[in-house]
């Protein structure tokens, strides 16, 4: 039955299928059909999925999860997409492989080659993941490879026959993405040069993650849509270009053939003829490389074996110059008198006389000197090895090129070659003249190339980001549940402090806050080990005051030394505890007993929280790789003194803690790291896999990795986990939902809560 | 193929057909304003959770009883499937009797 006030199915206007096909449905249209946006969106979703022949069970899954159908990229399109790069002059050949126009300009070829390389790299990752999935499900990979080779031109273009070969290509593709290579390389704490181990990490963490495959496909589809908008030449434009190109090529070939024959005749004719023959291809090459006859002469001379072209050219130039000089000098030898009228002032009278002068001696000398220098240079040039042979060759080449029958062929051949160049540039979209918009087109292609080159990294980041959000939210939910189920008010205060005092995730704003000052106060207390943890718990349970806790670590007035030695600090702590006991007696309460019980039940997890938060803060403030990992998918803000760890932790007495104390804290908390990793099945499996990958022989590296995991997984800090190293969950049996549950399992008391979360 | 595999295969095929029809009916229900988006999500969740776990024809039949009880628009679809299954069972029974008769005669 239709909703009240809305038209029923029977009196609704026709054309609902049109509405379902609309990108944006106006409100009025929705109303006319008596449907709301949610209904129309869902109808669109189902209709589209049916048209794409998606598996019904998957479609129901998406509807159930409220997910929109992500468009998928058809990997067989990759070669066609590649062919659109390079100004649109490319095409796919009969085998479906992208080919570039033979006459394309260098800048066009450059874009085409980049698209080819990147496109094939991306497709290698997609095909490899698909085949790996088949292999892992016990399917016949070789059969699938044969099928793909027959039916999918993009797979065929990769030229791989086996899964290991495809695997190598996919790994190479991952390594070329700076984002992924950097993050995974750093995450596994492997040196950048250790490619083999990085590849092992790809196998474990990325290639088996179907969510990554789907996201990559969807993102590539978006790029594909943009590639389609680049446009291509109209069929008429392409046909005309092909005809013109063919004609120009025919002329070029014809002229080249005639010139080749002429060269052959000149060679066979002997005398001052050419010393060598040329092939037709060589002549085509010379014609293409020549802008005029002079260029042709030089290029042909090169083919004829001239070694000292520069010297020969200089010789011919100065030989000509010398001839001119000699002519001038010959005239001067006659010392022809020159009559001049000269006016002179002598006193008040001006006299005019006619005198005969001779050629100026200095000018003659200058000409003599110049001629002498040229003669000297000629002697030098002639002394060059093979100079005479080169000179003779050049003269014969020059005579050949200038001969009337050949010259016109060369001129026309060069002209055809230049026409071919011009035609190759006429590959603009929609067949327009390229000269005005090729650069614009190539600039758009550059943008798309940049998108293609980062699509793998972007896709992986998106998957991680989603995980991160889920993990953080789940952690917050777990704390909420624990707070609601707390057995007493004091336990509640303790859990609230654990959830919010150090690293706090706000589930509604999705923002994580690192409370720097609280964390550093916690670190100071950790120097007192169990006593310090218990005191911190007493403080958050409001059994003592901030002032009393801070007083324990008070400094001398110059700020350089602590007032109390560590032993005295312990005494001060005990005094605070004694005071709580005293109050219990006075007030007839059992607070200290509760505190001891809390310490027994929650002390370990609270200690981990204090230390884990410190490591998280350290990673955040250092802004190194760990900090980067923490930031993936998170909005993080820092509250408190923005002092670097260098300032807070040093050998100086006036710093919060010194290095010795920090080492002491590490030793005190190290079992927590081991325990936390062991409790987390995903992290535990990851460590085992890393050991199996050949890191067992390097305990130091394993230890570092354990640390790194502890930090970036947020073990003990309250930060989520699965998202930072998605492969930990996605690569294992946990899957996406399991990943989130595993994240829950990272907190304290998390196993039971995590189980409850996954069971629900 | 052993008996268990045959049953599993048969259940899987039946399940896929039902999933297909659930979507078709859902689409029609959305068009006719008989179901809204949140209800559609519930139906999808319910179908995956219950039909997805079905390992025998009996389980599937039970699902076909439960689904229209919750959402009436699936009544016809479920009746159709139940009728088909019943008809198939009858055919198999007749075939079994025929085989027995054939063996008896020979």
C-alpha cells in the first residue's frame, strides 16, 4: 500500500525507468512518483547491478551494508585507454594492442609511452590479484591464463605466460609507486634497498586484499571516464589523415628509391663518383633528418664514410677565402698610383694640390698576414689523418647532390618528409588542426597520467582509511561498553581516564586527541614502576590530588634538579598511600583496598596505556614514518606543551625524564609489548610471517619491528589497529569485519570485549 | 560426485535463484512503494543471514516460510518456490517408483 497522501502505483505517471536512469532526480519528480530519494537510489542500485550482471548475493550484501555499487574497471579496456594518450593519434591493432602513429611527434610518443608503461603496470597488479584469488581458491591458474591470453588483449599485451612472471610484474608495479613503497618499506622496517623483503610484504599485505582490488578498480574506472573525455579524431578525420599520410609516405619512398638508384649509378660509374652505395632505408633516414639540400649533403657525406667533416667544411670555406685574398694581393703588387685632391691651410691662404699616392703598406701587410694564416691552417688541416680522402669524398658527394637529375629528387623527398611530419601533428581531438590545441590536449593527458601513476597508492590508502575509522570507532564503543558495565564508580573513573586522559578518540567527531602533558606526567610516574602506576590510578580515581602527585617530581628553584631522589620519591608515594589508608579509617571507607584490587586487575593494562600513549605521542611529534602511519585516515590533534621529545627526554637534569630513566621504563614495559603482540592474533601472525620471510636471523630487526607494531598499531594507546597494517587483518582469515574485531582485541581486557564485538 | 556434494550443489543453485527473485521483488516493491529503503536493507540482511546459512533443502523451505511472514510482498515468490520444490519432489518420487517397477519387471 502506498504511503498516505502519495499516489498509488496505479495512478502514478509512467516513465519510472527513465527516472531510475537519471543521474539526479529532482524532488518534484520523486514526489510525482510517490517515492523518496532512498527508494530511488536503491532502485538505481539494483537496476544497475542487474544490467552489469553482478552476483545477486553480492548486491544484497551491498544493500544490507548500505554500500553503493562501486563502478568497476574492465581490465580489457586498458590498451584502448593507452591508445588515447599521445594526442589521440594512437590506435589498437588487430590484436587489440595499443600502437602509436609512426609519424607522431616526440612529445606525443612520450605521453603514449608513459601511459603504456603505467597502464600495463596497473593491469599487471589487477590480473595478478585475480589469478592469485583463483589459485588460493584451488582453481586452475594455467587454464585461466590461457583463457585470458585468448580473450583479453590487455592481458595478452603483458606478454606473460606464467603466474610467477605476472607476480614479478605486479611487484615491480608496486615498487614504482613511491607512496606504497615508502610506507610498506618503512613499516616492515626494511632498508629501502631490500627489495626482496619489500616484495614479500606486498604479497602478505596487499595482493590478497580483495577490498584493495575493488577500490583500485573503482578508482581506475573514474580515470577511464576522464580518458574517454579526451576525445579522439572523427572517423572522417582519421581516414583523411591516413590517406594524406600514405600519399606523403609513397612520395618519400619513391624519391628515396630514385636517389638510391642515383647513388648506385654514381658508385658504379667510378671516377669521381661516390665511394659507397646506400640502402633505401638509409636514404629515407637522411631525407627525414634533412631540412634542406645542405643538410642532405652533410648527412650523405656521413653515410659515405667521411670522418673529418668539420675539417673538410673548414677547408672548403678558407680555400675560397684564400682565393679572394690572393686576387686582392695580386692587384696590389702593381702598386697602382691613386690621385687625390688635397687641401691644405697655410697661414691665411688655402692651397689645393693634386698628389699621387700608393697603396697603403700596412693594409697590404694585413692581407699578406691573413693569407699566410690561412695557408698555415690549410697545411694543418691537410695533415689530419684521412683528410685527403674525406675531401675527395665530399667533393664527389657535393657534385652528386648538385647534379641536375638528383637535386630535384632530393628537394621533393625532403618536402615529402616534412609533409609527413606536419600530418603526424594533425592528430587533434575531433580532427581539428593540432597546432592550436595539441599542447592543451597533452597537458590534460599529463594530469591523467599523474592520476594513473598514483592510483594504486590512492586505492590502498582509501582501504586503510576505512579500516582506521572502523577500528577507532570500535575502540571507542568498547570503552563505552566497559564504562557502562563498570562494577563501581571508581572503576568507571579509571576506565574513563584510560579512554580519555592520554589518547582520546571522539566517536562523534572522529577526532583523536593526544594529551601531551598528561602523557608526560604518566611517563614520570613510570620511572617509579608499579608504585607510579598505582599512584596514577589513585589520582584518576580521585583518591589523591594532582598537586600532591606533581610535588613528588618538583624541581629545585633553578629547575635543574629534582628535589627528591628516586628513593625519596617512592617514600613520598607511600606517604600518599598512607594518607588514603588513614582517610579510610576516619571515613570508614575501603578506598585503598579498592585501589589495590584495581591495581591487581587493571594495573598491567593501565601501564600499557601510559607507555603506549607515550610512544604514540613520540611518533606524532617526531613526524617521521611512524607519525605518518598514525595519521593515515585519522584527524589527530595535539594538546599540551609542544615540546619535542628531544626537549622532554635528555640527559639534562631539568628535563622530564633522562635517558637512563627511559631505558628503565622500557625494560619495565617490554613484557607488555611482547604480551600485547602475542594477544593480537593478527600482529602475532604478522611477526611469524616476517620471521618466516628470513628475518629470524636478525633478532635486532625483529625487536625493532615489534616496537614499530606496538607503536603504529596503537597497542595500549587506544588507537585502532587494523587500518594501519591492513594486511594483518585482510590478509589473514579475519577479513574486513574480523579486522575491526582484531582492533578491538588490541585494547586492554580487549579479548573478551573484542569477542563480544565480533559475536554481535 | 558424492551425495553430500550433490545436495550442496542443489541447495546453492536454489539459493542463487531465490536471491535473484528477492532482488526482483525488492525492486518491484520499491517501485510500488510497498517497501522503503530501510526495510529493503533489513530484507537483504535477513536473507543473507538466514538463507546464506541454509545447508539443506529443508533449511531453504523454512526460510521460504519465514520470509513472507515478515514481509508480505514476498508471499507469491515464496509460494512459487515451494510449489516448484514440491513438484520436483513429486517427480523424483514418481521416478523412483518407476525405477523400482522397472527393476521388478526385469
